[in-house]
C-alpha cells in the first residue's frame, strides 16, 4: 500500500467478504483489523487482499517433531498446527520428522506452535534455533530396548521351538508373567504413552493399536493364571504380547536406521564446508573459524584442502574438484579471475581466493536449502494417502471388534476370539503408508543433488516422469553461449572499423553475449565513441545516439519495423542463416524518419559437445523435442538439423515464449501433453513458469561465468548445476525411477493391509506372525526407497513404458 486510495481499496475488498462486519486498514502500520459477524478463515481474507492487488506477507518456519510413528500421527500434527491462529498452511513429513509451517508474518509465534505440538502429544523444536538434535542418543537407546526385549522374550519363545522336537520346555505361568511384565510395561511403555496422547486428542495411531492388542493378550493371560494358579497347562499368551512388542521395537529401530540413510545426501553436503579457514589480512596469514570470514577476505587454500567460501581466484592456478556440488566427474582447471565454489577440493596448486558469498548466501547453503525444501514438501499422490490414513485406525479398531465378536458368537471360544482380534490390531500398519512416498522423495532428491540436479519441490519430481515434450531455448542452453562475430558486410560508404566502433558503442554497457562478441572483435586499443540515450528494444535489439547519429542495432524484425531496406543483402543474409549464423543489422534513422542500413553483422555460436547425444537420448526415451528461439528461422533450423530436434519455433519474442509453452500444454500443438521448458536467461523465466516442469541451466562454467540467472532458477522447478543438456534426460530418468518406487511402495503398503487384515481376522495369522509382518512392512518400504541411491547417470537410459504397463 502506498496511499489513502490503497487503504480504501483494501477495506472495500475485505468488507465484501461474506461474514465480515467491518474492516479498518492502517497505512502506517500496514495492517488490517477485521471484525466478523461469523467465522471467516484468515486464508479467505488474504485471498480478498490478494485479489485487490496487494499481498499479505508470509514466512515459513521449520520444526523438528519427535514422537511421530505412523501416517495417523502426521494427520494429527498437521491438524494441531493448522488450528493455531495465523497459520496459513502446514506440511508434515514422517520420514524427516519435520514440519514446514507457513504463517502470516508476525502471527503464530514459534512458541505457540511448539505448545500446540505439546498439547497434541508430541515434542518439537525450532530447526532455525541452532539447537542440536538428540536423535543419536535416542537411536542408541532404542537399540538397547530391542536387545533387552529380545533377551526377556526368548525364554517365552523357546518352548515353542522345543515342541517341534518333542521337548517340553514350557515355563511355569508365574515365570512367564515375570518375564513378560517388564517387556509389556517398561520396554513397551512408549506405546502406552503415545496411545494415551492419541486418545486424549480423540484420534488413533499405530501405538494405540499395538497397546490395545498386546494388553488384551497380556490381560487374558493374567486372568487365566489368576483363575487357575496351580494348573499345569494353561492357555497363556504372554509370549504373543512380549514377542509382538519386541518385533515392533526391532522394526522401529531398523526403520530409524534406514530413515537416517535417506538424509545422507544432505549430511554429505553439509559436511563439505570446512570448520576453519586460512585468511590473509594485512599480509599476515592466520587460521580462523569459517563463521568469522568476511566478504572481501583473501583466503589461502593449500593443495588438498576444501575451499571455505564462494569467491574469485586472485592468485595461483590449480585444478578444483567440484564433483560433490555439481556432479562434474573431472576436476576443472582454474586460474586467476575464475570463480570457485565453497566446499570444492583444491588439487595441486596454492590458491588465494577473494570471498564473495558466505554463510546462508553461499552456493552450498542454497543447495542444501533447496534439497531440504524438496524433501519437506509432499508429492501430490501423498494427499490420497493422507485421506486413507485419517480413517485407517478407526476402521481397524472396528474390524478387530467385529472379528472378536464374530469368533466368540460363532462358538470359537472367547479366548481364541480375543487372540484373533489381537492379530488384526497388530498386523494393521499405517506406518508403511506414511513412509511410502516421503522416503522415495527424500532418496530421489538427495541422489539428484549428488549428480548436479536440484529439484525444488516434490511436485516437479512427480510431474517430470510423465513428460512428453521438452522445449529448449537455444543460446546458452544448447549452444556454448559464447558467440563470435563471423561476418561484417558494410554498405557502400562505410568501413568495417566504422561499423564495429558504432555498434560496440551502443552495446558498451550490455552483458548480452552478442555485446561481448562485438567487444572481442574490436582491434586492440580501439577507442569507442560515446553513446547517449541507449535503450533496449525488447526481443529486437538496442537503440541510441552515437556522434549525433540515431542508430538501431538488432534483428531483421527490427529493420522491418523501422522501414530499413535490407534487400541488397538478401542473398548473403539467407546464405549465412542457412549456415546457422545469427544475422543482425546496424541502421541509422534520419531526420526525416527514414532508416538506412549501415551493415549486416553475422554471429556464430558453437553447439555444446553433448547436445546432440542428449537430444538423441530424449528421443530414445519417447520424449519429443522442440526448439524455441528468438533467432532467425534459418539459424534455428540449422541448429535443429544438426541436433536432430523434432520441431522449431523461430523468431519468438521473449514475451511470447510463455504463450508457445502454454499452447503446448493445452494440447493445441500435436497433443504435446506434459511439457518441460529448458532455459537459462531472464527472458526464459516466464516460459519456465508456464511449463509443467521448468528446468533452469545453472552453475558456473570452467571460466567462472554464471550459467543462468537467478530469475530463471527461481521460476524453475528443477535447476541443473552444470550446463550439460544430458542432465535433462537424467532428470526425467530419475523422476521415472522415483515415481516407480513410490508406486511400488504404495502398492505393497495397501496390498499388505488389504491381504493381511482379512488373514488375521479369519484366524490364519497368530499375533507373533502378525507382529513380524507389521515390523517388516515399514522396513521394506524404506529399504526399497534406498535402492534409488544406486542410481547412476547412464548414456543409455530406458525408454518410457506405456501407462498400462506400470
């Protein structure tokens, strides 16, 4: 808001919301006080403000959540946090034990969020507070519990094995009670505590099912023992209760170990930054903590050491290994003036580096944040799982009750009926459902990061598997982005030197690749005339006044618009375009408004070495390719022929690229289906945002130049840390494999419950077998996801299967 008119507009927008009695907006504090006649959600009010052309600022906070055990816990935590006034949205990830909360700025204080977690029966901490997690000690404690539970349960199970060999090793009932009790109430106390918290919150979870099931078996055994304390052979079920608890504890311990492996990629990236740096200040070299580095410091990096911060080399030459950051397998030669990335390993030379970016602004920190963000967000398919999980525990409790009543009323004996009901409670496992998607997403995004592919969110990863069309920008994406001036054809009365001087003067303040090509083509030491009123003409060229002459430098489209006659160069222009050259023109606009061409200028750019192989690989995978370029049609067609690209859209203005992508998405162009756009420049950002999956070429090349803009990377769902088009095929392949793992996990998680619960209900599974199966289900889901860690980039990726063959 900037003035009183803005205040009026926002107030009217808020007052139009149904349920709002009045709204008062304060320009000085930039806040609105809303009085409501009936409850209205903060999101509805924010939407009204947004529709009026303003924004309600938001911020996000990451919380570590301890105590979640299954998908039902995820639902409970999300609901508890969402009820805190001021929370806009909540996303909870069971695999990372992390909650991402988006709140209206200044609302829903972190202390309120943590209190809400506490009331829901969980503990949490602010991940931004810097307090270290306590997971390691808890994992050790879990291992100790498993060992103790197994030691106490073993004597209860051995008699069952002895029966197979005709041996009667059955313990006295009181000994069984003595062994089972500590397992039930000491080592299994966590199930009672978590189950009680679930009940208090009027919901259910896996712990509640285990607590009810094992308590029923234990209670029945105690009742039998007290009713006939001297009987020799009583039908006791202490071993069922103890072994189920032992198996569940063992499964949770394995699951925790497996989940820790899914975050290995993040920990590997975080470990890249050295703790100390050797800094040169006032000629004195000293070692300081990396956190004390300042921008502009000269850092000394010896052979074999890691670069402590992003920066530029000011002295020394060496090879630098950036494989863990960019996925580049070979060390890259670096010399003074080149840029290096913090975390990279210096090979053989002594380097002095001027620090440019530190801490949260460093490349390494941004990569870690992107990967963490992708792992924290839910894939669209997870929403289906959440809906199932919300009703899972109540349904299982109903099935268990029906099982017990059915067996008891059918004359199977109430003791046996209770044991079958226990089997139903024990085998039902919402854990596998909750872990199926996030475990695969975590491993997939972590594996991608290790190979130079940054995936911003889970939605991009899931959508990429279904890509049918990939549209490429040309310059800097499929070409090296370093054009050179190949031809200058002056008009009569002009010289090459005169043309170059005036063209270079217009481009003197530009970072455009063609501007650099002009500067390189100038003779050494050439003096440039001064240019005034220089202004870019979007998608066409540039204009300005040089030595009193009004000049235009740009494309054939620009010449046509200003009425410049380029017919004398027609044959030369066509020949150059067919060779793949980019043709530009320099023209003068006279006092009468007429335009006179001075010269034709042709630029050539080299195709990237791996571009043709990347296009061939995409075709092998069943993906159609398209070139969208602002270049002339001849140059675009020549590049497409050389690379084997299926279709070309040439002479497309920057603002129209998004429209081309939107047409592809809508199926207007040969039913393209799901579409990706690959680009690297500011003018590609709208097209990247318009695509189903935007892929930005990023990173730094061997010369230290940035490959891609922040605008492109912000608009894209995927950022490639190397300018290698083959990474596009690798992204699609990894997405397909990750999606396949998600589907496999969900299939087995659903089938396991759909098959296992009826088997238990009909008496085909004992509680011990049911407990073993339940423990195995969640471990198998995480283990299956961990197989993605073995993925390696390949030049012979598998073709896409038909949907029906999945």
